[in-house]
């Protein structure tokens, strides 16, 4: 009755993208809200679909549209939704809408407006068409078309709006995914040649009838390789860290939150129900690659310095739990895999939003350079990062726990015909991976959010401000200074050529001295002529933040004035002639809170009430497993 929803969901962003091509100049003043409006309308349609979905018939496709597409080849335009695809459709619409929310305000909007905004909106809308269409398609060739549509916009999203290494990352992404897609297409054509149909619903109901076991194994391997590249499964994952690291924030969110789910969704929609004997034969190998990916991803995370790269490698481990759940071929394991799919999209989407916000404020994602102490300097941002991290490591009561626990429980008692001793080993290795997951997230939090902020003063230890004095512009080297463990003694004044030289070893803090004599006059002259600050060079890069202790505690510059705590320096009060001190970056902004609150709420909701999602997927999983029971 409401079959039009299945057509409207991909049609709205598609028509919006076409309108950008036909009337670009008229829409230019509205670009910052154009994509937000269209993605919001798509989200509203997805919510309407979820509200009108008949949950008592979750195993059967609903909102079906089945029309002849290419009659000569027997191809049909067949769309529909069941309990497996509905959560992923809503997740896709939600994350796309939140990405546009993130782009429409604040610092993100400034970068958005200045970097080909029409092309960016067009790219994101086409990407949404491909992602939603993949979860709606009930024809193998139509599934493949939507599956491939996402590659081109994601390639440009990384290659145009990415970081310094965007070109290499985008080329690596497109080569890996295209190669996997070619192999998957061969597997789909093999199924068509053996059965004479591409209709997913009919093929799933047949449970592999008409295909010999050897053909099913060959087709499962071919289709599985294409899906494994997109998942990504070890060792076909190497494109993922580079793509995540170089992609812009919205690209990383959609790549982790949706594109990876397209690969795992293919196992549940196509590979397992259509090729049951092939699934039974390949399942032990699939489980082996899954647990290797779990441990490998965790160990790789422990070795990372870049925050975005660490989150990218964590996805390899989390997707390993999803694949392990599928490999068990049990209702518990596959339910766990589908639950982990949705939970990972919510949690990792939030993590990449937070990583982008941190990089926007600190101008780096290098964890040691962040200096720690974010809970003291940016308490709300640090708290959200802590929440997302403990959700990702699988703390009970949050969404990340249930998928991993159910996948491991499924490995404890795999399907009949699978070697239980081998899967018990997989369960033990997966449990080790869960421990390592907790380890690398706790290490990350200790580096970024905990500890004392760099350059803040702890008067109980007598730490002095980090003033970093500089030498004149004409010098070929600048002196760097760090906080000392006790207030330095005031040196004797020097005259003319008797100026002492810096003879400290590299890495040793030089004396913090106030300028006097000839140097003071030289620095005053430089200040008057627009030269370098007489006390401190203009901050840049890692030096821009955190601020020095004087700025935080109310102290003055090293030439005199008030020291931390209000005491006056020996040099007496002096007027600062350098540039204004750097202020702490903003904590969570209102538009960021608007974009992140739905993700936090859903992580809590599914963590505290997992049956809300499991009751939707369970009937579909039981029907799906009729092929292998």
C-alpha cells in the first residue's frame, strides 16, 4: 500500500543531485541548507517507513516494488524492505542528515563554503542514493548497480576534500573496491547462469536448489571476496586506514558508518541464503580470517599515533566480530552480527565526528601532540570522546557490547556440521581481541583526555610557565623553552659582547630570562616594525594550543608582571608588546551537539534495550537460516 516509499527514498536525493546540475546558479545561495533539506526529507521518509513497518511480518519483504526493467534479459526493478535492511536504511538516512548538519554551521561551514560547495553537496547526495539503494535492492544486478554507485562519489570525496595524502588514498580505495567488485560480478553471473534468475527473493526461497555443491562453493568464494573487500576483511583491508585518515570528517563518518555495512549486508542478503552449501563449506575459513582481523586490528591500534588512523584500524577488528557471527551460521551469531553492524555504525560515526572536531581545534590528530588533559581543558568534548570509546570497547549497557557478546556466544555452539573445537578456538581468540580492544582505547584515553594538560601550572610542584623565549628574526635558529621544575634564578645582567651563549644540550630547557640591555632595545625595535614578538613567537601548529601557563592562570609574560597566583615578578610590571595570547578552543558547539546527540541517544537505547533491535532481526534471520538448517 505504501510501496512508493521504497522508490521515494533513493529518488529524493537523486532528484536533488540532478537539480544541482540543471540549475546550479539559482541554488548557489542556498547550498548550505539545500543538502540539509533533502537529506532531512529522506530521513523523514525512512522514519515513516520504520513507523509503518509491520513488525509481525519482519521476515517478509514489505513496501515492495516489482516492475520489468530490461524484459529481454529478464531483469526487474525489484525493491523491498525486511527486518535485516530496515535498520540499515534508517542508519544511512540518519548519518547522511547529521553530516549535512555538521557542514552547515560553524567552522565546518566555512571550509564547506570555500571548497567547491556545489560539488560537495552533489557528491554526498549521489552517495546517499547508492547506499540506500543497496539496502533496498531485491535483484542481484540491481544490487550490484547500487553497490557500485557509491564508489565514484566516495573516490571524489576522498580525492578532492581529503588531507595531504588524499590522491594516493583515493586511488588505493578505488582500485581495491573495483577489483573486488569484478570478482563479485563473476560470482553473481555464475548464479544467474545456474538458476536462470536474478531475483533475490526467489533465490533465497530456493535455498540453493539447481546448483551443485561445487558451484555453490565457487560462487560463494567469488561473491565473498567482493563483499570482504568492502567489509573490510583481513587481509583485504589495507585500503581502509589510508582512506579514513585522509577523508574529510563527513567522508570518514559515512565510510565507517554505512559503506562497510554494505559488505556485511551482502553476506546476510545474498551469500548465506542463496548459497547455503557454499556457506557451510567456507564458514571455517571465514571464521579464521575474522579472528585474525580481530587481533590484528587491535594490535595495529596499539601502535598508532594518529587518532583517525587508530579508529580506522578499530573498524577492522569490529568487522571481524561481525564476520565471526556470520561464520557460525546460527541465529545467535547472525543476530549478533546484524546488531554489531548497526552499533558499529552509530559508535564509529560518533568517534569520527569527535576526531574531526579535535583536529579542527588542535590542527592535528597526532595523539602525543595533543598533550593530554582534554577533560580539564575541553571537558564536554573529552567526556563525549570517553563515552564513545567505552561504547566501542564493549562496555555492558552500551550498544557495542551486545553484538560482540552474541558473536562469541554463537562461536561457542556453531551450526551443525561445523567443527565445534575449531570455533571454540575462534571464540577464545575473539575474547583475547576484546581484551586488546579495551587496552587500546584505554591507552588512547590516557594520552588524550586524562592527565594534566601540557603547560598548565601545578604550583605544588613549583612548575613555572612555558614561555618559550625567542631570538631575533635575523638569527638562523630559535631557542625553544619548556616548563622547568623550579623557578629559575635571575641571571646577572650582561653587556655588549658578553652576552652568554646557549650551551645547553638539545632538549634541555634554556634559562627563562627577561630581556634587558641591548637585547631589550633590539626586541622593542622589532616590535615597533612589525617583527617577531619580543617575548614569544607567534604560535603555530602544536604550539598554538595548549596555551602557556600564564594565559591559563592569569600570569604575565616573562619580562615581568604577575606570575601564576598573582605574585609580581622581580622585573616589575611591564606592558606586553607581543601578539595576544592564544585562548582555549571552544568546547562542544551547539551545531555539533545537535549532530551528535541522536547518536549518543541511540547508543544508550540499544545498549539498555537490545531487544528493540533483536526483535526486528530475529524473524528475518530464522527465515534466512532455513537455507542452512
